[in-house]
């Protein structure tokens, strides 16, 4: 399993976890009427090209930040992946906007903590820093942002050995 496959499974998990949280979408200059509220879109690594962060709201972006492969002596090996999940919501009402962001982040946090395993092979690690959330304190109304850091145990890559037959 590659880290790309892991992110794809995390995206599916996230979409399922948040599908019933319907959030406001900002009307753009060319829109004839306000767009209907919708669930946050989930992206991997970056937003779609030509899409500004504000036009894309509400959204979540999962970014793989670091990976680490280890094999202590006598062990089969371990692989870890640190994921940063960026959240953005829009709401003209500052209290509603802040609460919408918190609700979206809490839904995903609770689902991750309850399930802890994605696709029967990727396990949330609560060792070390555990699962960390941060709601940005900046005044960016009508957009509200936060992030979540999670560490995952992913299947280690096995060593390939060519045997010499004599």
C-alpha cells in the first residue's frame, strides 16, 4: 500500500463521516442566485487548480506532511505518516461560522477516535502527540479555518530478497 492509496482511503472515510453536515457556500460574482448549502468537499494535498481557498469553501484538505519508515532489530518494520487536515467554512454570521467550523472538525475527530482504523489497514496512532486540533484565532470572517494533525501507522514495505540458487 502506498501513501497515495492511504490518502484516497482517508478521503472516502472523511466524506462519509461529514456527508450530513450541510454548510453555507458564498455567492460568487458570476452566480445569478446563491448556491445551495452543501457538505464540505474533500481534497488531497492541495485545492483544485484555479480554485481560490475562499471560492472552494467549505472544504477539507488532507496533506501528507511527513513519512517515516523504521525497522528495529528483530521487528518486521513500521511505517508512519503525519497528516495535516485543513478545514475551511464560510458563514456571514461570525458565531454560526465559528460553530460550523467546530462542528465539522468535531465530527471528523470523533469518527476517527471511534473507528481508529481505515480500510482495515491504516491505524490512527494516539502515541506521542496523539490527535491534535487547532482552530485559527485570526479574525478572517466570513471564513473560519482550523487544522487537525494525525499520525497513522501504515503497512511497512517489505524487503525484496533475491536468493542465489546453487
